[in-house]
C-alpha cells in the first residue's frame, strides 16, 4: 500500500511540474513576428545552413509565432547595403563578416590582422572568449546587436592567370576583395591590384575579366559556382574570417526578455551547427572544385611566413589606431589559445 502511495505521489508531483512548465511556457511574452534575414551566399553554403538552423530554432521555441524568411544569394543587396538597412530597421537580421563593419566599428579590424589565427580551434576560443565579447559591446551604439560568431573560413586567392606558389606570383593580379581598407592595403603590400566590390557583382566581374581573381574560402567558391570562372585556387590562408549573426538594434529593443532569450539560445545552437558544417564542407568543396577543373595548390610555410613579414607594417598601422588595451587583450587571447 505504501509503495502504491509513493508511486501515486511521484506521478502527481511529475504531473504538477509538467503543468507548471507548460503554463510558464504558455505565459511567455512572445509576439507574432515575420522577419527578414538576407544573406549574400547560397542556402547550401555554410552561411545559409547556419541561418536556417537559427530560423528553425527560433520558430520552434516561439511555438511558431516568430518566423524568419531567409533571402539568399544577395537578392536584397550586398553586405554593406544590408548592414545599413539593419541600422534603419528595414531589415531585421543577417549574417556577415565583421570585416564588413569596420567602417563603422574600427575595433573589428583586429579580427582581420593577417596570419593571426593558426587554426579553427584557436579562432573559436578567441571569438567565444573575452575578446569576442568585448567587440560585441561596440555594436549597439551603431545600430546592431551581435548574437554569436560563426565561420566563414580562411580566405585564399583564386585567379585565372597562374597558380600562386610564391608571393611574387601575386604581383600584378587584379583581385576582388571586400570594401575594407586593411584588405586593400594588405594586397597592395603584396603587389596585388586590389579591387573592392560587393559579393553579388563578383561572378559577372570574373566572367567579363574585369578582375583576374578573388579571395574567399573554398566553400564560397563552390556554393557560388565560381569554379565556372576560375582556374586556380591557392591556399594563401591570409585571413581567417568569422561570420557574425546579428540583429537590428531597432528590432532588439522591441523584443521581450523571453524573445531575446529565444534569439540568444537559438544563436548558440546555430553557431555549433554552422561551424561543424563549414568544416565538413571545406573538404567537400575542395573535391568539387577539382572535379570542375580548378587546380588547387598549397603554399610552403616559409612562403606564408614571408608574406606575413611583408604585411606586418599594415597590421602595425591599423593596430596603432586602436585602443592599446584592446590590442593588449587581442595579444593576450592569442597567447592564451596558442596551444590549441
């Protein structure tokens, strides 16, 4: 009899807890919302997969009340255009490289210092640690809120002229890059004719030979079918690019605390999904590039070391323009994670 009573009591407690949880969830302050999330890459690019994971998680945890529509392939404009629209509140969400924000938040340039991160594990630890958190604090005053860092990958050079085996092979090439002064200065130091251009214009520029090449991770070439207009891909790995999942400050200020938690929690789930996908897809992308006739090569470590030495004055120039405490934190974090 006592055993039956205990079982009944346990069941009653479990039922009460379940009802209490459901009541709490049901009472959550969540409004019906339809939000836009443009991307410059395709849905099957790691950027697109991360965005979808985030959108699905938000919709699930809001009981279907918050729906996020993804606009891929730059149909709503390039990243600079989207970032500006987010400040105005006409676009609510996006994912892009923090390198696109340096015109407004100069501090993000530390993530672009050439040849800084030796591998993805180190990059993750630095971005998810005190430095990444510090950089996000600069965003709200400029109209954005950062949720999580994801992965774009190591940027490397592709072109139609020749494989790049040494720094001399770069000289004279017309290479599309992003609208970021450090990138332009870095390539100029290497003898490259750097041409800044929005991503949606890149394919046509390569097709018409307006530029000889570009610089992006393998996954970006693959997802955007740049193998149709490029012959050589050389592993310069000159800059590691994270992605930033970000929300318009105008939307963020309208969200309830429950909704903000849904967004933040979903961003961490999406981050883990996206990073895993990005790394798995890099090898698949390399195989696919080769299958489409692209010639791949890696650069010897001594050549990469020479390139780093050549562009060091560029790094020093931009570091001198920032708060010394931020630079000290950057160096401290690189040292802390050096053995990863």
